[in-house]
C-alpha cells in the first residue's frame, strides 16, 4: 500500500482512482463495508482503491478539549488498511485552511483537482466541509456536476444496533471487549514495546512482559484473555491492565503473560489482541491469594481461547 502524508499529490499520482473519504477511526464492520465496495469497484476495471482520511482527526483539531480517544491511531490504521487490500491511503493534514473550506470547495479543490476520482464511495452518515454541512446527497449532486459517480453505503447493524465508532469506544472503555469485537469485526488490539518492569511476575511463577503503549484508548482495568503476535508468531495469553493495587502501585501498567513462549521479550514489539474480559482488577489480601487467582485466570483464558 502506498501512503501519502502531505499535500504535494496531484491527479497524475493516481490511476483511475475509486475513492472513499472519512476519518475511519476503528475501521469497524461499517467502515469495512465501504472499503470492500471501493476495492470491488477498483478491481472491476483495473482502477486504484484510495482512502482519503485525516491526520489529526478533525475533532481533535477543532475541539481539542473533547479529547476523543482514538480506537485506531495512525500506525494501527495503516496496518489494517493494508491488510484490507487498499492501494493508496492519503493522510490529509487537517488544517485551518481545510476547516474553512465549504463542502463544495473541499470536493473541488482536494478531491477533484488533486485526485480526479471516477467514483467516490461514502457512508450514509458522511459529512464534510465547513461546519460539516456537506451530506452524501449533496456529494451526489456535486459528483454529477464534476463527472464522477457517487455510491452511498447504508448503515451496518449488529444484533439490530447500528455499528459506530462512538459505540465501540464506549464498549471498550467499560471493558465489554467481546461486544466491541463483534462490531469491529476483529479483536481490538494494542501495539506495545516490552520494557523492564518490577519483575514481580517472575517471582510469582508467571513471568510477564511489561508493555510501553502509547494510545488514547485503554479498556477498563482488569484481566483479559488475549492472543499476542511476537515476531510474526501468535501465542495465547492473559493481559492485566491496571495499577496492581495488591502491591500499592499507582501507575497504569499493561502486563502480558504468554502461555507457551520461551525466550527474551525485552525490546520486542507485541501486538496484543483482547478476546474477552475475565474479571475486573481487584486487591488481594495476600500474595498467595493473588497467585491462586492468576492460576484460575489462566485456566479460564485457555478455555475461552480454545473456543475462539
């Protein structure tokens, strides 16, 4: 996948592009339906599948006080889009100049003049332009004027509920990982580098990898069954997210115990996918009580992961 991170691109950089536009935070099932259609249209006529997204997220630029936690920060988004089969992703810098453009100006100046799409595919709730006044219906009219086709993808539902990034953020924040994963269409994952921690896990008989993770959105503190990719190999394990109250810690930590890994993890990057929540974080009366509970967590996680 080709990634464009600046505004120097011109229509000569693309070959009959089929374009979708959006923030695409989460890349959930609704987003995937849009991207799948873009790829279908592109493959049908030897065209390019192009995603035009924004960095930073427009809400972060316009309303920094809201502090919206992103489900898929930049690196995760690029990884997923490449896995889906997108040919080109444009990360358009969201600036004051972009924010001031009317809906029609944005399509004329950015989409038509710089990309020249043959098709634009968007979701039913897509908005664009100053004040988010542009609608899919208006985009359709603009497309007729400028000579490109427009396709609007209807909402995607799971168990009768419309899938949305807002809903998924809520589910993750409260620890309902299983339901969030249903809407994402895959397991919510975090990327982290293994760093030195307190090394308590080794002393307890469960050596854990302490992860340095930089992202906005963390699940509710607790213990989770997980799959972990290390050096392109997948392992089952459990993840503890919390402050280790039994030992009186205060800093939030993410610790991973892999069931069948043998080797040195320090300095490696792990991709930790959460499958299901096992329990909330809790304080134990003794280290022995904690060790017994960890054993129970591992057994429960193995049962869940065998059936995943």
